[in-house]
C-alpha cells in the first residue's frame, strides 16, 4: 500500500529509505520486484539500504560510510 501511495501522483523520483528493513525475506523480495519494475518503466528510484545484496542489484551505487563517499560506480545489476 505504501508503494501505491508513493507513486499515485506519478512522481519523477521516489526516495526509499530501507524499504525492506522490517520485512521477512519473501515480502522484501516482492517489494523490491515492484520497485524495480517501476524503475524499468522510467521512475527514478533512490534507495538507501544497509543490505549489500540489495545494493548490488542497483545499476548505479554510491557507497557511503560516516557521511563520506567510498565508491561511486555503475555496474551490471546482480554483480558484486
């Protein structure tokens, strides 16, 4: 329901802060699949996560620690 509310007004960008943080693995996977589908349809998605596996799915990743950018890279989703 939260995703539906977030995209109801057709925003250009959605900010997702730990969207799977309090979810079980199955529900988390479903949320990410919905967000990735929206992204493929043209929605810009900015996702913040501590989950490295989830972060590696992104085609563009900015890794930060203590407010400092450690790495800024583009990759093929699913590769380390």
